[in-house]
C-alpha cells in the first residue's frame, strides 16, 4: 500500500500579524530552525514518502510561493482550491486527486504550519498510523486515524479528543483506540479538568486513512457533497477540471473535517503521540514551543536586554532593545511594529480584522 502525503497550505495566519498577511501567510514564514514552516513539514516526511507522492493543496495566489519553498515538488502535485473553505473541502479535493492518480493510497494529511519536536518519533507514528489505516475494524470498514497529543497545559486554543476504552491496534510502541468524543476549544476550567483526567488529548489535526475510506465517509455522511465527486474524478487532469472544482466549491459551505466527518463517523480511531508538538497558532504558542527556561528572552534576530525576562522578540533587520519588561512579544517588520502581552496573543486576529485596508502594500 503506497503512502502519500497531503499537505494543507492555504491558510492566512492572521494571528502572526504583522509578520504574516494575505501575501505572506504563516506556512511560508521562517519561525523555527531557520526554514519556513512548509519546508520543515516537507523535509520531515520525505525520508518515508517519495517526493513524487507528496501533494500540496493551496489557493492560486500561493502557487508561486509554494514552488519557491518546495522547488523539488512536481508542479502537477500542487492542487489548487478556488478559495479556502476550511479543511473538509481541502481534504475532499486532495483525496479525489490522489484517488484518481494513485488509487486506494494511504494518505497522511498534514497542516503545513505545525511544529514537531521529534521528527524521528513522528515518522514512526506515521508508519504505525499507516498500519492502522490498513487494518479493518470489526465492522469491516477501514478506520479514519487521527493523532492526539498528550497535553502539557490546559490550553483553550486547541480542540480535545477523548479515547474510549476499546483498544484497536498496538504496534511500533503506539496504540490505537476508538474515539469517545471530540470537544472544541473548551474554557479554562474545562481544559484544566481534561488535563487532570488524563484521558483527553489535544487534537493535532494530523490524519491518516485510505483515500477510498475517506471518500466513502463523505458518501455516508455528506451525500450532498458526494454527488459532485464523480464529475470531479472524471475531469481531473483534463480540460474541464477547473470548472468542475469551481462548481463544487460554489455549492458547499465551509467546514472542518473534524466537525463534518470525524465526529460523525463510527470509524474514527485515535493514536496518542507523546511528542513536543504545536500548531504554532499565534505568538504565544511559538513562545511556548521554543521556550526552554521560564526567564529566558527568546529572540529571532538581534536584540539587547536590561532587567527583562520571559519575552519573545522578532526582527529581521533592526536590533530590538528592551528594558524592565516581562512576558511581552515585540515584533518589528517593514509594515508595522507589534507589542503585546503574551496572554493576549489570541486577540491579534481581532486587531487585524479591525485595521483599515491598505490597498496593495500587503498590510493585511
């Protein structure tokens, strides 16, 4: 069974303003390890998945940036969405292209902008996930596999997954369990109770399944989407492909794969992975992923500090100087300077949405 990667790379990343904007979304930023997020994601998996079996789903305006960051990727492996409508349409489209070109592949679905602290262990988890995805459940169906990360804090910005007591598979040092329930971004009190219980995991948004299995669940759960699938399959790699995809996207509403499929499927299986992981959703989560000591100042770029601690600093040109401050994020770019308390990082998106439009200069 051939293993294929589907990298989702169409998001804008408003919470990383002013570094990110519509012309420079998060997946193309260099935040960790001196390489862009999408490049890190690509290099993380090419030792177990051939480059010709890596696909990227993005929107038309990001095609050139995708090619620039992944020059080895075959251009025909860039799948273009008419517009971003969350993960369910993205995965549906990518799965159809893969099913047409590489029938009944095992597909690992990866966000382009996540950070992983142990690449070797993560690859082992993918291989285990592939084994699970190709092992039939008692129902006779192949499972939809999702990875859950052991929580290290009561995070309210992540979704949570609770496993059931039913063990499905055990191999390679990992185990797979049937899913009991999903919970979207709980309040702090609930998140604390989840961490204390120990049977709730962060929803990583990383999945593995057979392409035929996920397409079959669209048939079972979203038949009003599935009616477009045959037409798209027939038109892929032909002159009518673009219009068939556009017609599909015009008719559907945005939605996540978790809400629309995984939470409603009887075949969703959870593999717990105890690795350092973050979706790097905002400046605070970047700080938490990079931080090794509570009091250290973390800097991407040059800085000078006096009587200051626990700050995150970003500047690609000018030196940042801080005096007598704590728990701040300071970001200097050509477009703007951002200063915020780390605990308010989630509000950056609200700030961006309130900014006046600036025309072609890419401010927002």
